[in-house]
């Protein structure tokens, strides 16, 4: 197995994975109003390593297609407002070695 060069950015490391996205999201914001009114810091936009969550003016956009399936959103949302499920069989992240 080849060693990764030291100091690679997360963006460079993401090129080492592939995604087979389903047509339906496995990530769901349960109540959009909670994001808008009770969560001023939008923490999911900070702790998600794949940057799946993006606040867009008045709503949370979820780009599930690039999810790393780490589950951090399942435990990191202080309002338990994100429902995380495994993608359907055969879909999701596919790790490959450099």
C-alpha cells in the first residue's frame, strides 16, 4: 500500500474516494425551522469533514452525494435535528487506495 504524502489537504485526500450516490438522500434535516431559528452557529457546516451541509440564505442544503458516512452529523447536532442512515446497499462512499 502506498503512503500518502504528508501535508495533503482534505480536498486532495477526497480525490482518493469515489461515490455511488443514490437518487434519494440518506441524510435528512428533520425540522428546517430549528436550523433557522435555534442554531446560530450552524455547527453541522463546521464539523462535517465532507462539507455536506451548507447554509444558503434561509435554509440548510444537504449535498448527500459526497457524504463520507462518518456519522458525525448524527451525534454532532446539538438539537438532534439530523437523521442519518446508511445509504441503500451498493450506494455511498467507495474507498480506494492510492
